[in-house]
């Protein structure tokens, strides 16, 4: 089975399901942890879980890990 490499692709978080703050957020895939999971660096930081201690310490999300099916690929890397 040939696995697709998404590193360098521009992606948009799908506006469906949970993680409402991430809906329609755009980012670039910076690493592929597993065949179906990617790490994305957001173009604009995502203000997620504002009322948690983690947010108070680290601020908005600039990088996140999600399953690739949560994204629509806008522009594939070459």
C-alpha cells in the first residue's frame, strides 16, 4: 500500500463535528505522525479552550495534531 505524504500541503479544518473553534481554520501540514494523522501549523492561532490552565500558560493553539480526515486539502505540496 502506498501512503500519501501530506507534508507541505495547505489544509482547512472541516466545519463538522466537535472542536468548533477549529472549524474552517487554515494551516500547513508540517509533519505526518502516522499514515492518517498530521501535525498542522495554523496560519492564524486558534483560540481553543480559553478557560483552561493550559490556555492561560501557553495561549492559543499554533500547532495541532489531528486525523487527516478532519481536513480538506486546499493546495497539495509538490
